[in-house]
């Protein structure tokens, strides 16, 4: 991942390490994802019968806890945790393999090439994993807001969506998801590589593996940059995956224009605070766990 890392990544180790890192990160940070999704679902201005209007992230958590209990904050966590593990595995596998091909003769990866590898990784994970998992998660949360929820859980909800809407029902919003995920990974991986390289130089111990605190810091800083540069794509993606998307919007561009017209341009950064909290910890956790698991597998193999 670092620019100075001349060794090519093992694809099996990349897949295993990324999958474990994604699963752990998804469960730990899910409450922030839940809050972000709730706030974004309200960005379109239309509430379902009986649905509460939240004033902000804290109000969302408090109202949800008071009216539906703590477990409601983890509505949809199964879809996201499974999806997160799968998408992180695909993301790291794809990024590492593209990066292997883009390294120069000295094994170094420039910032621009890291950006390109991240873009390819993000779009691949969006097409294979992210779109269906996040569409299901969003629909489960949106359904839970109504007075008479229809979905009894992950399996029932998924089967019902597919039965009523076909497989296109779990691939709604694939365009903005691919755009957002491609941008996410491009920015995230290139920033992480840059920050990691800076910290490695600052530490002054050559190419020796960085301690977890350093990789966490690099991942967290990459998460901050990612949030503010890609937030509008995330808002459009969430609105396009809502239960009422087919009735409200013709396509992603129509969704974007209607959200801005109804709530102003700054509504495109709706849910920034919980997403920022999530990606700071998410970036730190996923890159740190990935590095530790990958290094552990490499050490085990060498012994």
C-alpha cells in the first residue's frame, strides 16, 4: 500500500485480510451509518406516515432509542456487516492487484497510479457487492420508520424486495453508488498511501512495518478527506435507494436537482457529521486491521 513498498501483494492474503478488516469495522461503526442514513432519507423532504423528523445526529439517536429501543440503532446491520466484509475483501484484493501492475521498475507506486488503482477497486466493489448490500440496508431502515413495517428481518426483507421488484430492486442507484465508491476508494487509498509514506519518513525507520497507531492515524486522516469530497454522491445514492425513490425521482440527476431545490445545496452534505465520525474510525480500523492481519499471514507463511 505504501509508495515505497516494493513487494507485490499476495491476492489470497489481500482477500482474507480485507474481509476480516471490513467485517470488524462494519459492526463497530454501524450506529453512525444508521444515523447518517436516517438523516439522508429525510433530505428529500417527504416523510412516511408516523415517521419522526430528526433535528440532527444526537436527536436521531435519542429519539430512536426512546421510541424503539437500542436494538433499532442496529437495524440493517446484518446486510451492512456481511456487505462490508465482502466489499473490503474485494476492494483490497482489486486495489493490490491493480497496484501490482502499476508499480514502476523499483516497485514504487506514484500518487496518481494509487488514485487510479483506488478508482478501479471502488467501482469493482460497487458493482459486485456495495450496491445490493447498501440498497437492502437502506430499504430495511426506511421500512422500519413506517407505522406498519413490512420486513421481518434481513432474509425476509431481501426476498420480499426481489419478489416485488426483481433483482433490479437491489441494484437501485447503481450509477451513483459506482461513482461514489470509485471516488471514495480513489481518494481514500491515494491519501492513505501518501499519509502512510509521510509517517514512515517521519518515523525514520525505513520500510519497517508501522505501529498500529501510525496506520490508524493515516487511515483516519484519509477518511476525513474522503468524506468532504464525496458526500454529495453519498446523499444522492441514499435517496435513490429509499422505498419511495421510484415514485419521486426519474434518475440520479433528477434526484440531485430535486434535493437541492427542496432543501438547498448544503443538503448535499446532509449526514456529514455521522459519516465523518464513521470514516475517521472506519479508515483507522480497516487499514490497521488489514495491515496487521496481512503482516501476520506473511509472517506465518515465512515460518
